[in-house]
């Protein structure tokens, strides 16, 4: 079952939108971070 949750990450007074995708299925427990990691620069 795939679920997508929108959340916020705070850095001082700035907030960044974070999209979290969770897939719950049978099997061994695991944790993966996938996708580009980027910092917002002004």
C-alpha cells in the first residue's frame, strides 16, 4: 500500500515542503532515502 504525505521541514524561520512516500508491504523491514537532495539557495 503506497501512501503519500506532505509535511514541512523547518530551518530557522524558513519552512520547506517535504513529500514523503511510504510503502507498507510484507517482507523484511527496510529504510531507503531515494531522490535528489538539494538545498534551497536564494
